[in-house]
C-alpha cells in the first residue's frame, strides 16, 4: 500500500481501545437516561388514570411512525447507520427529550408562569429542541466516527424527533379522547380529529424542526473552519427553535387564525425545501462515494473492478444477488459486510482528501483495509461491470 495514507499494519490499531471505551460510556449514559426518562413518562401517563384513552393514543400515534422513519432510512441507504444506535435515538426522543422538556416546562409554570400562548411559542421550542438536539451533539462529541456528514446528522436528528413526536402525540390524542376543559366533549371523534391534524397533515413537523440541528452538526464534521465547526450546531439550533416557535405561535396567537396560513405558506414550502435539500445531499453523497472509492482503487486499497459494485446502490444489490446465487447466504452475508466496510473506508478517505480527517484516521483506515483483505477471499463479484457503467470507468453518479 505504498503511497497511501494507511500504512499496512495488520494488528488492531492502538486507537481502537479508547474509541471502544467512549462508545461503552456513551451507551451506558444514554441507557441510564432512557431508564430515567421512561420512568418519568410512565408516571405522567399513569397519572392520567385513563388506560383506554392511552391505548387509543398509542395506537393512533404509532401510525405515522413507520412511514416517517422509512423516509429517513431511504435517505440513509449509502451508509446505513447502526440499527441499535437509531433505536437509541428514537428512544431518546420518545422518553428522555420528552421528560426533560416536560420537567422544564413544569418548572416554568411554577416560577415564571407565562400564559399558555407565550409558553407554547417560547418555552416549548427552546426546551424541546434543546432536549432533542442533545443526542445529536453527544454523537458529535463522543461518537464522532458515527457521523460522517450532513446526511448522517439529518438521519439521527430526524429519528430523535420522530420518537419525540410519538410520545407527544400520545399525550395529545389521549387528552383529546378524554375531553374536558377547553378540549371539548372528547371521544373517538375528537381523537380522530387530532390524529388527522398531527398524524396526517403534520407528521413531519418535529423532524423538520430538529433536522436543522442535524444539518448544523453534520456541517461541523465536514468543515475545515474551527469557528464554523462550533457555530454551525448553534445556528442549526436557532433555526430549529425559530421554526418551532413560528409553528406553535400560529396556533395560539390571533385566535389561531394564522395557523392555516402558516401551514400553507411557511411549513409546506419549508418541508418541500428540506426534502429537496436532503435528496440533493444524498445524491452528492453517492457521487462522493464513487470518487473516494475510485481514489482508493488508484492507491491500491482495493481492486479497480470492484468499484462499480460498491459505489452504486443498484450495483450493490446485483453483487449481493450474484453472491447469494453462487455462494448461498454465507456469500451474500460476506458481500454485504465487504460492501459496508468499503463504504466506511470511502467516507473516511473522502475526509482525508478534503483535509478534515479525524486525528485517528490512519489507525481507522488500517483497520478497515485489513478487514477488507480478510473478507476478500469470501466474496464473489459478477464477472462484468454493472449495466450502464462504462467499461474501465471508476467514477460516476449514483443510480
């Protein structure tokens, strides 16, 4: 591997132990927070004394979760994030962020005691976005190797927000079902109406707000400017709070008459813009992956003929199908592991090429190259390049 940034060192990198230790600390700390948050939310839900209303709230709140999470998973197909970490993100939003925000808001009512309108427009956005954003910032500080760029920030922030919206919707739906002061007569009709507003017309509201924090954190990873590295998450948080405040305020001020206008002329365009931006980032990520893998091949880190089967999603699927047809499930599993490791190397190598590589990039690169070498005898690639890939070419956009 002469001429490469990753010298051939077969043993495990010395930097892996601190990383594993920090990963364990992160998992333990988040797990403790999840237990405490779940206990708080369980007390809140049990205090309602209406198990039937809660059951209806849970069922209705769960409906939009799958489709919204699936959208973020679709964005994350080039380098899928660990399922366990995504589950922690969802759990953080569902119980830690909700309980923390709720505790601060209760404290606000007991001390400052703002009106409901001002509390919803100021206190709720500030506390809720902070509580959700903490998880993404923790990833940046403790497990930075899991966040390779803007798209990863979008995915983690979005999943946290989906978890938060799930629990919040349970509370709103259960309250609507029970009815009472200011909530109408209640019943399934009221719960259904609330579900239509929150679960059908605005299921992306919380993810849309918190994604701004994810973009800021992701940009902090890829920028070469030390100032912007610290400023980007703060700006992202400010945008999230501002959008959230606009959304909440439109429902409380002017008798709620501004809500529909805000929805049609602010939230819908912002949502479409966010979708377009996420798709654009995803496309650029695919192009970056092809370039980085091609450069890895030129440096001798992997064979040139493998690049088409690693850089494009369609090529990856074809390679896995070919491996399964000729080597069974074990061959398909080996191919999947090989592709995933090659993609992780490509993301690390791209940061090296752009001058934003982490301090331990050499050790991490060594481990990845060694892993590829260990897997290579067990993978079987198709004999010709994927359809639409020019013969001899290693670059190209995603398909």
